[in-house]
RNA sequence: GGGCGGAUAGCUCAGUUGGGAGAGCACCGGCCUUACAAGCCGGGGGUCACAGGUUCAAGCCCUGUUCCGCCUACCA
């Protein structure tokens, strides 16, 4: 007996802390810069420094950790590169809010001091999310942790910026962009969230300049009319073909503006006349460019009306809308106002309504960079999994627009561009130029804008590995093996990494992109603070343990399907973890050493069977993991451990361990039990790292961490693998017989404590032999008093019957049960069989089936027909006997 | 407007070359059997959304319909 017994139940808390610290201390997460072992690499989607671990992180990182731990067990040199993202706007907002609490703001501090304050904030709070990832068990190579604003990555950012500028792939210009008046910065198209809102469509009359009439335009944003510089109609629109005048008077502003013809206008919409505001609408901006119209900016950067807004100057944009509408009404120019639903853009960070606004911004020529990134996925150099996401990727990439990368905030990578104050020359360089390259003046000012956060994230797969240096790390681990990510950042991040990776590294950033689903609440709703349905992963971990939580995530992570999370589900998997714990507890009661080899000559049927199953299951789990079918991997392991190892193997082994005298066959069973438990721990380790490590330590004969173990190869334990296959057939029969007896016991309400007398009749030698050989096993698991084997149908009239394959099971009921009940049971069974048989008969009477189906399929169905009808015949005979016995 | 995904047992969902409809939970019955009552043994339960089509054979392939969810878009 082992001295080192496990406690009665598994207590995760202390165990988790202990092992995580140990793993880190022992450097078990460290990748080798170069090695003979097969490289496997993942870069973490860097969470925001402001982040708090949510379900999305938990799922995303659990998957990555499962893959990494699996590859280590497979002998790989694994790099899981961790880090955090400086998250420009988000972080700036957080620090600004903190300042606001002290009644201060960033302008009062000034840029330099404010940035200092952000760094300080980061020092203090920035590692929260990292610590939370550790609680999840994430086996990242923490010594290599990076930050998108650290020295090396900032240099990579500048290098990329300068190169792209020199290649003409970055440019600066006055364009219309999405503007958040709250954050006071431009946003990329992706950073705008569209939401359907109930608004109005305002129909406004613009009088013709010669007083001969009016043109009616329609708009959802009447305040923008103050900046109108034209009214456009379609060139073919007959309604406007013969106007007496080419100008209208812009109401409220009393400005003459031209009527122009532009094919963009949809004749069928409204009156067919469109007001054109080049400074505040992207389409109007384009019309303005085409038609050389002036732009009048009437909404300012803070969302209030500018000096060009006439008497509305200084009004908030929404107040202005009301005022304009009221004034138009007064003048009788608002001819109609109808309800209108339309999509309104909101800032993805602060949810304010976004204004399209004209400003000078920096852009990346995305179309050029997208081409090779499309090609890489089309050619399969990078696989997107599940495949359906590839289509989404293509759709976006084919229609990609230039990427606005400048942000008017302070926290981020300041754009490395300088302007000469005397001659206006623009210089882009790695470091501040000493003097103007054109006029030699020394008075230069740096561009105040910073780069979009996603600009630095786009470089993540190579910047974290030391680029632009040519490092050993890049050489070993780039392209990375797989990127695991949610679909919500497919465009934000994945597409841009593809573009930058290919452009600067000459190769794709990852071989596979695995796109996982969303974690939702119990009812399938998106979790959100406002709905109050957020489940905190840390809370779940506290309550149920990390392993149970991870197993739940894996078990429900079917490809392409969202995960509905609830604590009740986690509870179910906590039961599983506990089951494993207790199986180990049982095993450890009987094991006091480990073994290198198994004494093949003395292993029993259940021993062979479990080794054979272990072999199958470990390959199946491996295969599933390699294809990112996490749910299948987890489900297979779960089913095997609980319902095969625990329910059958451990039960089968009990009599040997408890009752059998010491000797070679008892030792052989102990060897197999040890081996099976050891391999099960390894198999489960990627999913449940903590409990498996804890048991591993207690298991005799294992040295060091389970993280250094090798993925199971049970077939290697026996020389002759074929005997394992034969064992499967025999064990299947044994299990079927036992189940058959238990079934009768259950159906007939015979107490488990009542030992039964059973006979097995079969015309087949092999069947009789198997039963005789495993007499003890069957008697034990089915709780029998006696077990007879016979080659004929001779039977007691008082026996219950079941047909198992080629065997007839006769369970003696005399004195145990009444026969009316047995007759009922048989009748039910016959009914089932008859139904099943009818289906098979129908198939076999179908000429088409016989002539066209593959012969193998026909043969199978024929066999089934024979088996079923034989079985029915036997049961029918028994039924008649039982009936006659009653009457 | 375009696109994608879903609809299978009371609930949540698996079901990958078209040939047996499954799991977990819940439910019912029986068990404190010396690892585990967070457990063990057994059981009931489904026109695989609807309508067609292809096929000897369809939960699976094709077409259409309904409902739900999501992504995306410059129609004022």
C-alpha cells in the first residue's frame, strides 16, 4: 500500500498556485531559440493593458494553452509569445477618467506629463491581465513578454512607417474620416460601430436663385445643410433637365450654391435631388472632389458648430439640428418630416455618435498590401479554419479601403514625421532630423498625431521576435504555427498582420488561423456589462477550479458555434475532475512503484483491452487537437476516462488487487493500471494541467514535472499489438453479457445484493471459451452466484432470457421474481426487435437496393437481418414458454 | 442591400467521405457494492424546422420557405 494517499476530494486552490509557481521557476514554459526539436509557435493576441480577463480571453487562451501543452508533450520546441497592447484610445480614456476624478484633465498636464502619467498607470495596473492569464494556467514564455510600446517594438514601428512612406504606401492628405467628437480623434472605418436608430428624413426646399421655384432635398442630418456647397441631380433626370436657373439659395445661410449633375445621385430616391456637404459626408466629399466644389466645415472637432455655421456657431451639433429644423419650419421650407430608420456610426471606444469630418490624416495604401495577403490565403500558404471565415476575409480584402492610421491622441507611437517651420518641408525618418533637408533650418516640429493601435499590433508576429534584427528566434519560429483568435478582430488584426508580415518578412505570419466563436451567456445572449449578464472567469475559477473551467470551455468549443456558458455546466466538469482524482486515489492505494515494462505474458483481458483503447483514444485526441476540434478531443478523453477506464477497467481490476495473491498476473495488472493512469494524466494534461500535475507528483515512478512527459504510445508497451485487437472482441462480448445481466436485474427489480445464477448458451466454441476463461470477471461484475456454460438451448423454465450476439443469456429467476413481469419484459423486447427487423426487411426487398448498393453494405444488412430474426425467434420461444408457465 | 451561421430528446448541444440517431444535464426506478452520493447500476424520451428534389438509400447533397442570431454596406 502506498503511504502517499490522496485526500478524499480534489481541492484546486492551493494546488493551482503551487504548480504554476513551480512551472515558472523551473523554466518549463521556455522555448529554445533554436533546437533539434520540431518548432511550434503561437503569438498571443495581446490583451489591452487596461484589460480585465473576460470569457473571450479565457476561451482564446485556454485553446492556445491546450495546443502548446499538447505540442510540448509531443516533444516540440514550443514558443508561446506573450505580451500586452498599449491600446491607445482605451488606455488614454482610462487615465483621463482617473484624472477627471481628481478634477484635472490632460490639457492642464500637458502632453509630456500626461504620457508619464500613463506609463505610471501601466506600471501600477498593467500586469493585472497577465496575472489573470497565469491563473488560467497559460504556459506563456513570460521571460519574453513584450509590450507594443516597448523600446524594441517602437523601433519596429518606426522602421515600418519610414519604409512604407518611402515606398509610397503611406501618404498624408485632407480627407473625410470618421471623427469621434468625444475622443477628438479620427477613427478608421473599422472602429465605427453601426447601429440602426429611429431618425427622421427631413425634406427641405431650396428656392431657385431666380425665384422661379424650388428644389426639394432630403436629409437625415439637417444641420449639415449649413455646409452645403451644391445640390446634385442625376444627369439623365428629366425632371431637372430644363431648369430655368442653375443655382439655389441655401436657406438659413442665404448663400447661392450651384445645381450640379452627378451620376452618383439615385433618381429613384426621394425627389432625386441631393444636398452636397463635402466636409461632412463621405459620398459628398467624393462628389466635391469630382466637381471641384468648395468644402465648408460647419461641425468642429468637439462636436459644436464652427464659425462658418452662421448664427448657429457654438451650438452643439444636436442642439443645432433642433434649431435648424425649427427655423426651417418657421420659414415654411421644411415640407415634410418622415420617420426613418438608418444606420448611425458610433465610436467603438466611447459609443458617441461619429461625425464624418474633413481633416488632414495619414493613410496606408491598403489595396496594394492586400493583394499578396489575398493570394496567400487563396494558395493555402495560410489556412483559415473554419473555412467559412476565409470567405469573409476575402470579401473584406477585395473591397478594402485605405487605412486611416493617424489618431489625434497622445498615448501611442508618435508619427515619425517632421515639418520645417520655415519652408514646410515634410520629413519622415527614424529619428528627428537635425535640420531641414531642403532649406537647412533647424526649426522643425514633429507631427503630433500618434498611430492607430492596430498599426503596432499588425507587426506583432515578427516585432516580438526581434525584427528588424535578423534573430535566431525569427529564424526558428517565423512563420508561426497558428494564430488563435476571435472573429471580431479578423479585419482589425489578422488581415493587417497578413499584409505587414508578407510585406516585411516575405512570408506569411502564420500557417493556420483558427477562428473561434463567442462565449455567450446561458441564454445565448452576448455578455455585456449593461445587460448585467457577465460571468467573470476568475469567479468561476475560484468556485470550481481552473481545470474544470478549462475543460468546460474545451468541451463546448465546437467549430463555428458559439459557446453558451453557465456555472452549472462548469459544475458538471468539476465532477469529472473529481472523478479523475478519485480514480487516482483508488489506484494509488494499490500502487507503490512505477514500471518500465509490462509483463506481457501475464496480462489479463481487461489489461489488454484498456491498453488497446488507450492506444486508440490517444491517437484520436491527438488527431482532433491537430485539427482544432477541441470539443471532440475533450469529449473523447472524458468518455474514455470516465466510462471505460473508471466504469469498466477499475471495476474489473478490483478483485485482482483486493483478493488475488501476489504473483506474476497480479503484478502485470498493477503494471497496466500504472501505465494506464500515467498515460491518462498525460492525455488530460493539456486540458487540466493542474490536477494532472498534482496526481503525477503523487504517482510513484514518475520523476519531475508532467510537462516533461511524452504523449502516450501504449502500443509500445507490448510487442505483439495484434493480441490487443483480439482482446477487444472478447472484452466486447464480456461487457455485453454483463450489461445484459444487469439489464435484466434492473428491469426485474432484483436487488444488487441478490446474487444470481446464470447460464450462457452458445453453439459457438469461441463464445463458450471466452465465457469460461473470464468466468470470474463476469461473475464479479454481474454479481453472480453461479455461471454455467452450455452448448445447447436446454434451459430452466424459470429463467429470464436475453440474446447477446451468438449467446443466449439465461438468468435464473426462481424465487426471485414473478413471471408476469418477465413476460412483459420479453414482449417489450420483441416489439422493439420486430420494428427494427421490419426496416431491414424493407431494405432487402427493395430491388434497387440489392442491385445498386455496394455489395459490402448489402452483406452487412443481410447479416443484420439474420441476427435480428434469430434473436427474435429465440425470444419468441422463450416468451411462449414463460406464458405457458404463468397460465 | 449583400453575406454567413443556426433550427436534432424537456434543456444545452455532438453527429467530416450519404448506409446503425447520440452525449451531458434534467426526469423515472434501484443501490451508502471496501476510489468517488461531486458516486454506482438500469430505464423512458426524437416526423432530425417546413415543402419539394437528387439517390437503391438523406439529419447529412440540391432548391425554395419560415423563424432566430451574427457580420458587413456610401443611398441622402
